[in-house]
C-alpha cells in the first residue's frame, strides 16, 4: 500500500471525532448554588450529573452517576465505581489508540519523506 499514511490520517480524524461527540448534554439547570448539568456518555450509556457549585467559600465540581443520588447506599457506591471504571477504561483505551496512531503516522510520514 503506497499511501498508508492517508489511512492512518483518516483513522486519526475518526478517533478525534469519536471523542468530540462522546458526551451529549441532556439538560442544564441553574440554581442558587451553581449549575447542574446532565451529560449522557454515548460510549457507556451512563448519564452523569455534574454539579458546578458556588456556595460561600466553596467553588468546585462534583460528579455523580444519575439517577441514583444517595451516595451513602452501598449499591450506589458499587454502581458508581463500576461506571467510573468503565468510563476510565474506555477513555484510557482511546488515549492509547490515539497515541499509537500518532506514532505510526509519524513513522509512515518519516519513511515517505526519507525516500524522496
């Protein structure tokens, strides 16, 4: 295959597009304490709730798995840990794939321009 780098470039673009379209914002709500945003992870199917809080001296972001909000229950903790592991595994897999594609693309381009 003479133009292997073109195929790698297309794979790279598809990987970037997959990450860009990973999350879908389902809803956003402003409250006195900050903003609440519901995002659906298209890769895992989970809905994540991000709470951007601004109360008193505390400013920060809290992420929870929807629809269960009671973090004291053991079954919620187990479901949250499982969903977080799944999300992290897919994210790290994406980073690995993009890294391998970049290295391979650089190698192919170097080989192509070394021949010329």
